[in-house]
C-alpha cells in the first residue's frame, strides 16, 4: 500500500508511515480523528462514576483505543484517590474517636 500523505510505498501492516510519520490505520485513515480522549467521559469517570471508565474501556478498546485508555486511566486515578481518601479519613476518624474512650 501507499501512504495517503506522502505517497511512499509502505508495509500494509504499518500503522505509521516511516517516511512522514503520518498515522495510517489499515485504510481507515479518515476515522483516526474520532479516536481522542473524551473529556466529558473522563470527567464523569473521574468525579462521579469510576466504573463508567472501566465499562467504556471494554466497549471502546477495539474501535477507539485512545479514548478507551484515557477513560480507564481517569477512572483508575479516581479510584486511587478514593482509596487514599478513605484510608486518610479512616486514620483521622480513629484519631478523633480515640479520646472518647477516656470519657
Ligand atoms: Zn508518508
């Protein structure tokens, strides 16, 4: 096949043209623009519904790998923050509830 950008002959398996660096997706070059991190989904996965990012990762991982990975990362970051927060508040809770044993 030939690179649609520079016309260089390249391997049919190539995802990126070695000459000009343009990304080629096995004849679906027009769809590449659709695959980008979805900010609305990332925000939802991050602040509201962490499981949404995980679900969308499996839904999108074939058709939109970049958006899928981005959603997964945000949901994992969100989960990590929630775990850290619950540990921190657990420690603080233990510290503040301790003195009540003495009264
Ligand atoms: Zn090229």
